[in-house]
């Protein structure tokens, strides 16, 4: 790929978004000059990246006013920036990118990390969902028809839906990690609350509704030989911290830097990835934590949704549990029986205790060979290249 200036945009503060970082690194390796645009929060940590980053300090931090301000600010930034291609991550950055691309007659590349109108935070908020859907209804058919615009998404199920709905062809670039050596970062402080001999259950990722974190916490009183670590931050972090403060075998760690998280994962006995059926976005998700657990040779306990099933069953890397019934009207799921969930955890741990170390290495090596960014980054570069081949 010849030297091209790419402006990549996302609505978060860039610190923990590993998919976007991987995409930027792939573009840099392909010879592009990359600028990543995001937002600055009062708690945002400093960044050191091999590409240019810029974060906008916004007045509004939540809901409609935040998205309106962000897209307006981004639109003017794109309008007056030197660039060869605008790269929009998710529907919440799409409008500014699309308008700027049309006005400046620049190529547009869209990367859907999820089906944005189906995110669980919008379940029950019909007006807001209609607004985001209306944006997609107007923009996606235009992307589908223009040779200088292209799109990718995280799994085949979502790609099929958008193709049927809008005629939009989307290549699949999964949310899988870069291959890397094991991290030897010091995580003693993260393990300080875990008594010697306890089995470590680990959740890593956003601490938001619909992630099944509460379900595991409810089961922890029946798992006295285990300790549940939650590595991440999000909308319900403080609520969970307060509600379960009396559980001595649960620790909410907050945000953990990627290298330290990688080192922490090596200490886990079981990775937790339980999801509620809060719309198609969750139903068709393939959480990147699955690949992170695979690289660390940690078996998983995961919800039996289509994309998750495809990975867990194909490579026999863990246990699948049936989805819980979800009531869209009340925006609640029927929680699993805590004792039964605890029994499933114990059974899974016991099963893996019978797997010898060589067999375990072979199982996870086979999965890791597929679930690696080395495979998917070439799909990303090829997809971007099609824009310029058709230009």
C-alpha cells in the first residue's frame, strides 16, 4: 500500500480500545500515516503510540448532547484536515465521517464493532434506537453503492444481516488479539486479595449491563474455593462494588493496563464470558476476551450464542451454558440459579483438572492459530485497498 494519510475516529478515550489500536498498527505496517481521533476524559491516562493521536475535550459527556457535540467537532476536524481516507469506527462516528467524505470527495471506510442500535444500553429506549437506525438506513445503502466506500464488521452473522438489509458487503475482521509473548508484568497488587490455593475466575472487559457479572457474583457464596476477579470499568462498576461489597471472594479491579491484564490472565483458572440476550448485538457477538483466554491457555465458561458456539465447540476450549430468557418489555433477564451456576463452574474446573499439560497446550495452540490478528489484519488491508482499486 502506498503512503496514505488515514484519519481514524472513535468516541472513547483511546486508552483501552485494543481493536482500534490493532487496526491503526496494521495501517502503519502497511505504510499509512495514521491519526487516531477520540475524546479526552478527566481520568484519561497519557498515551504513547507509534502513530499520531488527538483527543477532544468535550463539554458534554453522556447521551444525545455528547454524540451531537462529538460528531459536530469531528466533522469540522475532518473537513479541514489533510487526509486520503476517513476511517469511522461504529455508527456513533459515522455521520461526521460520511458528511465530510461526501463534501471533500474522499474515500470512507466503516468498521462496525457491533450492531450499534442493538447495544444493550438502548434496549427499551425506542426513540434513541430509531435515531441510530435512521442514520444507518440513510448512510449504509449509499456506502454499498459507492466504489470509494467500504466496510468491515466483527463476525459473519452481522455481515449477513447488513447485506440482507442494505445490500452492503462487509468483510469480516474479527476482534482477536495480536500474537505476542507472554507478559511478565508485576500483578502482585492485583492478586493481593486472593488467598493462596483459591481457584481464580476472571472476567475482563467492560463492566456494563448484560455481561453476566452479577450472575457470577450471586454464585460466589457457593464457591468458597474460588475467587472472582473483575478486570475492567463501565456503567455499572460502582453499583456492583457497592452491592457486593460484603463478598470476600470477589474483587473489582477497575481498569487494568493491557500488558498487566495479559499477565493477570495467566493466573486464571477459568475465564468468564456470560452474556444476556439483549438484542442481536449480544446474540451475535464474539467477545475478544475469548481469544485472550485462548492465548493464555485458560478455559472458558461462555453463553451458547452462535458466534461463541462456533469457537468454543470447534476448539473444545470450555463449557457452553444455555442463554437465559430475556424480557424486552421489562429489560430484565431471568437470572440463572446461583447454585446451578456454581455447580457448572466446579464441573468445568474439575474437567480441566483431568487434562494433562501437553493435551491442554495442543488444544489451545490449535485455537490460537486461528484466533489471531495476523490472519484478520490482512483482510482489513485488502478491504481498504479495494477502495483505491475502484477509485
